[in-house]
C-alpha cells in the first residue's frame, strides 16, 4: 500500500494533477527522496539519469500508471482510538 503523498507523486509525474489523461511521464526529485525510493522498491517507478546536484528523473512504470489512476488512499485518521 502506498501513502497519499506517494499517490500524488505518481499522478504529478503523469500530469494527472492537471489533466484527466496522462500528459507526461517523469518527475525530477532528489535521488534520495524517501517517497520516490519507496515507489522504486514497489516497482511503481524507475529511476533515470541522475543530474548534477543530486536530482534524478523518475518515470512511472505501467503498474504505477494503473495505481495512479485508482482512487487516492484514505488519509490517516487523526482521531485517538
């Protein structure tokens, strides 16, 4: 299961934050970004070229595209149980 933030990263990488259909397939983030690393390990993204300054282009896999089009995960509850 991915977090809402990770889901948002997938959608942004695909341009789905501004469109109902994918318009791109990349996002440039810090190579050590923990959310992107989690998406890499879940096979939802792949890493591309590492740029000067430590930024890396990440690309959404076919599996990641399917997950990105699903509903957003629920936000964690802030209520005490």
